[in-house]
C-alpha cells in the first residue's frame, strides 16, 4: 500500500482520536476555539514567512543567482500552511514546524541534498529588428555572453 494512501487513512483517524481526547479534557468549545486559534496564528505566520522568503528569492534573482533554497522553502511553507488550515492538533504541529525558520531551513537543506538544481544564470537573449539605409528590415537575435567577474572567479 503506498505511503500517501496510508497517511490519508491513518492521519484522519489519529486526528479524531486526539480531538476527542482533548475535547474530553478541556471541553468541546475550548477545543474548537483552540483549533480556530491555531489556524489564525498559522495563517499570520504563513503570510509573514512567505513574504520574507519571496523577498529573499527576488534579491537572489536580481543578483543573478538561482533561488533554489527559497523555492524549496516556499514549497515547505505551502505544505505547512495547508497543514495548519486542516483541523487537528497533529497536522498543526507539523504545520508549525514547517513555518518555523530553523526547521524550515533544515528541511530545505535536506530536500536540496536530494535534488539537482539546473538553470541559466547569466545568459540573456534578445530579439531585435531594425532598418538599414535602404529601409529594408533586418531581424536578428542577440545573446549576451559577457563574462562577469563572478564567472571568472568560479572557473579558477
């Protein structure tokens, strides 16, 4: 049986068992309120951490680097946000772990160890169109292959 199928069967049953146990100790309304509170706090944390990750990714793109770590963290944030919006204390625990910077950075590092990141960083292609002295249209394609200082340092 695939792992995800087991998760979809076992996790809801475990969530129900925990919710029933907590509800019997602190009461039904308190349990519902606590589930609602964790969803609100999780949404706020997701927004805060997501914007910070997006800004870091934008900075890396602007500096000509591939934002692989930020993309991995963004995926972890999305999973964590989905878990926090799912009612239950088990998923909330894993969701908060995904949103906390320390555990999120560690999870992203573990994910990047298993992935291959490929991309072009400094290559730019341009299409241009101009007219010569006779009025004829000249079309062409231009690719900037200028070596930057960073390229020279990386090849040494």
